């Protein structure tokens, strides 16, 4: 070794190690989120839900869902070729569930995936930040036709979560998105509960008064048919719900 060469290389090696360490630190740090503020309709990194007119009157557990950026602004697939921004369709948010950005995979390269399905994730489309993933899904759904039964707001949210590989999963769909907000969602306030269930109760009472108990049987059958359609299309005949 040429005298003095080691001493010149050592500082460079130390600098490279520090640079890599600094880059890794930045990559795993996230900007702090603002507090959830229902009054200002700000729900940072949350899934948000609201009842649908008519549909939720008959099946109160079916509604419209969206996902929010880091600044709390909501995004929701509200119509063909249209993703609503910061103006949640069909009314104010009734339920929300905040997601953890630490459970997402934000790879800078194929070797940087922290999920166990790097190749599939890369093929699907990755993101380097939370907002980047949502923006990519927004651009994708701006060329999609809306259909309540095949390509709806739940499809958009599932696409976002798959792009983020949230919780290490690439299997997000209408069913598990609906289940996530249904079982883990928090009500914004008491009025949100009333707004979600009162129309269903009134329709049920009116139906029983006019038709009798067979009305409830018919209503239950309708609900089971809807659930059966989405379950069959999601898990049995996936081409039915391609979006």
C-alpha cells in the first residue's frame, strides 16, 4: 500500500458510512401529523366513511368511503373519471379510522422493500411517501368509470392501500376495507350515529306498518344479496369486480 493512501481513504469511508446512516434515518422518519379535527373536516392519514342516500337507508352498514392525505384532506372516488379532493361526497364524515404510516412500504429501490412481496409490489406500483401513493391512485382512477356494484369508492381505497402495501398486504379489496372501517372505525359524534341509523329505523317502521313483518324478511334478503354479490365477486369470481 502506498504510504498515506490509507489515511486519505479513511475519512472518505467514515463520510460514506455517516451518509448512509443519515439517509436511512431520514427514510424512516415521518412528518408529525396534525390532530384529527372533525370540525374542520381534517382526518390525517385516516379512512373516512359516510352513509349513502337511499342505499344506507336499506342497508346501514353500506356507505361511501375515502382516504385522507397527511394534511387531513380527504380523497374519494365519487364518480366516473372523478376523484373528489377535500370535499367529501354525500355529506360530512361519520366514522374514521387512522392508519399508521409505519406499516407502509416506501421502497426507494427493489432491494429497499421492507414488505415480503417486493416484486409484486413493484409490478403493482409503489410509492415513496403516503401522499405519493394516494396521488398515484388518484391519477389511475381518473380514467375509471364509477359503478356502485363493481368499481366504487371502496375499490379506490383498496388500490391506495395496495400501492402502500399497508400492513404488508397486497390483498386489500372492497370487503376488508369495509370491515376495517366497520370494526375499527370511530364515530365522529352522537349525531353521526343518528344520521347513519335513523333513516333505516324509520324505513323499517314504515315498512312494517304498511306491509307487516314480511317487509323485514325482504329487507334482510336484499342485504344478504348485496353482501353475497361483493363476497362472490371479490373472492370467487374476481373478474366481476375488476376495476
